[in-house]
C-alpha cells in the first residue's frame, strides 16, 4: 500500500473515530419511521448503541441481537452508520458511514464514507470517500 493511501486511511480513521465510538447507527428521522430487526420505531432521533435501541433518549425494552436489519421509511434528515446495511425507502439529507452500506432515493446533502458503499438515485451534495463507492 502506498504512503499516500496509508495517510488517507489514517486521516479517515481519525475523522470517523468519534462517531464510531459513539453509536453504530444514528438517524435524524425528519418524521420517518425506522424498522430495526422487524420492530418499527417512531421518534425524532433513533440510534443503535451496542445492543440497545434508543429513541429520543429513551432506551427501548427490546435489545438488538444477531445481524441487524435497518429500514428507514420516509425522508430522514440524516443517516449515520458504522457498519451494516441501511435501506432508506425515501430521500435523505446526508449520509455518513465507516464501512456500512446505505441504499436510498435521492441524497440532497453530503456523503462521507471510509470504505462503505452508498447507492442513490441522485446526489446533489459534496462527496468524501477513501475507498468506498458512491453510485
């Protein structure tokens, strides 16, 4: 691996480190619902932190186990994920991921990824990636 590539990976790791340590998934819903492993949640901010689902600051009774399946139904303001696959059925404001994959309609804001892939119909914001694909 070239020195430039190593430096880019180190910078990206520092950039994402605060997010990666904080939560595995963070959705500013903008009125959208979020379905995690078949259970639908409604709130302004929905996150997965370890095996806990937190909605608007309140830990939910059902813990997350096994492979996590996330579907966001609607048009969230933002989606941030460390790993895993997130499907957005509508459009999203911005997307940030480390190694997770996000599929959505239009993205009307910035996309930042280290090695995760982001697929969308139309993207109108800035793009930052180290080795991920943005389509």
